[in-house]
């Protein structure tokens, strides 16, 4: 995996140094090696370099790639909750919420279809050939730089895709998880935490935008807040 990490780091720096010149040249270089029509390890072995042998098709790998990112969000939420100094009652409420979120993720196969180009229900974020289109910064309706990528096309494009982010519009660590903690603190008899609302904020495109690294703004999303009126539902 060392080669993947090294290339990813170089690509990130190249794109950030000069997005208009180097980014365009890099895209052309990658597109010239397009083998997106091929799917299996047997037909395009170079694409699978440094991947586990269990992945027999590009689709298998890309689905797992999406799942891994989504699992990471759940782990981050758990770490934040574990570090929060709360009463035993609140902690128990939060651990139940985490279990409920995990159960919902299992039902939805950890949103793995996001990176699939062959999802039968058409829930993938790419076109049928595997092309992804940048959704633009969190505070803009779309990408004004026309960023696109097809990680199915080549080894290089697959590595470069790792620099694309699923960016939370309402920030995960600054807003969503802290507000989930507040919801647990303020829970009253006859109510329960609206897991569906927090699930959408953490794991779905209701609050996620797939963006090129250049469109991934690092600043605080100060105007993007959780809706406190959706924190609770009636106890079932």
C-alpha cells in the first residue's frame, strides 16, 4: 500500500499547488489511459495493484471503498461521544443511539452503493460508465470548475479518487455529533432521539457532497446548523 499512499500525497499537493494547470494536465493524462469498460481483475490487472485478492471486480472494490468511508464516520462519532464527559444516563442513551445508527447502516449496506456504477436501484453517485461529477463546495449549488473523475478507468485515477471527499454540509465533528450529545442530554420522558434525522446528517447525501479536493473547503461551516425541531420523536 506504500505506493498508493505516496501517489495520493503527491497528487493532493499537485492539485492544490495549481488546480487550473496541473489539475487539467493530470486529468488528461489519466483519461488517456481509460479502461473503464473493463471490470474484472483478469482483464485489467493493473487497476487492482495493491488491492486485496478478494476483490474480483472494480465494482466490488469501489463498493467497499464507500463502505469504508461511511464506517469511518461512525467510528469518529463514537470517539467524540466517548471523550464527552457525561452522566451515566446520557452515556447510555448515546450508546443506544450509536447501536441504532449501526443497525440502520447494516440495513443499508453501509451506503456502499454510493460508489457503485451498477447499483440496480440507481443510487450510485456516478454515471453508468463510472464517471463522478464534483458536487461543488458546501456553500455552493454546484462545481464551477467542472471537476470530474472516473476511478474505474485506471490505477492512477483510482488513487486520485482517494483525494475526493464526501464533505458534510452540516459538519460532523463541529455540529452533528455535538448536537446528538445535546439531544441525549435534553431527552424527556415520552420522547426518543430521532435516529433517522441524525442518520441522514451523518451518512447520506441529504448532508453529504462528493467533492474534488480543490472544492473541499476546510473552514468552519458557520451558517450550516442542525434543526433542533427534528431531534426527537414520540416514544414508540
